[in-house]
């Protein structure tokens, strides 16, 4: 049987070699490739975060008539600083791939998912895949409280958007009425001017005769 002591010199040489590798020789090695800092934009710079929660998203596959997992990650409700429009955005946790991206509008309605009080369902015109598509989504949260909070905030936003649209429609209607009245008034002025000029023309004709 070999004596363990016979292996000691070799082990000591390996340790010495390893120590030599770690030793600072003072030499400076310049990096082969110089990487510059690049500003990364998410498209969310002009928006305020109203909600930020972890969840799992599902999309209803009409062809297969079944729910399919869209991704697990963070769902956000973002309000634009200028337009005040609110959109729902969800990205997958590791890849950051967008799995939901649509506006919360007046017609957005959250419904409880049958059989789960941690989930809710809704319809939306979604732009996650680069084109507008009508989708049916289901989202599942880790707790009943989070699901209720999400549902309540979305419904509140939808109501606000409805009030804003109603106000905009009223303002547009009022503006249209004003334009119509101005048009009618101007037309009346033109008729008055024509009537005033007509007798003067007749007087000139009489004078010539």
C-alpha cells in the first residue's frame, strides 16, 4: 500500500503553482473589447406606476378551446403623464418579454374566474405581439387580497376613463354647436350685406336711364 507521504511533494507543488497563479506580477492587461454604457429604454419613462405586482398570466386559445400560460412575472398599471391614459403591461420575469400590453378603457370589465378567488378574467385589444388582437386573459395572484386590489384599481380606472370620454364628447359636441352657430351667423351677415348692396345697384341703373 502506497504511503500517503509519497504524494505530498506533488500536492505541495500544485499548491505552490496555484499560489503562483494568484500572485500579483504587476503586469497590466488591457481589455480586448471596450464596452460602452448603453442607455436602455423600456417605453415606460413617461408613465407613473399605479400598480406593480407579481402574477401569472393566461390567454384563452380559441382554436384549442383551452387556457394557455402566457408567462409569470410582474403586472403593472402605468398612467401616462400627459395623456392620462392607463395601460396594463406585463413582462415575463427572466426574459422581460412582454406578454400583455393594452389600454384600460371604459369598457374594461374584470370578472371573477370560476373556481378561483385569486384569479380574474377580462377581454382586451392587446398589442403584446406587435399587432392589435382581441384577447381573453386570466390572471392569477398569490393571494385573494392582491387579486381584489388589482380588480378594484382596474375597475376604478375604467370608470375614470369613461367619465373622461363622456366629458370629451360633451366638449366636442359644444364645440360643434358653436361652430355651427358661427357659420349660421356669418351666413346671415352675408345675406344682409347682399340685401343692402342690391338697392344701391338698382339706384345706379335708374340714374343711367
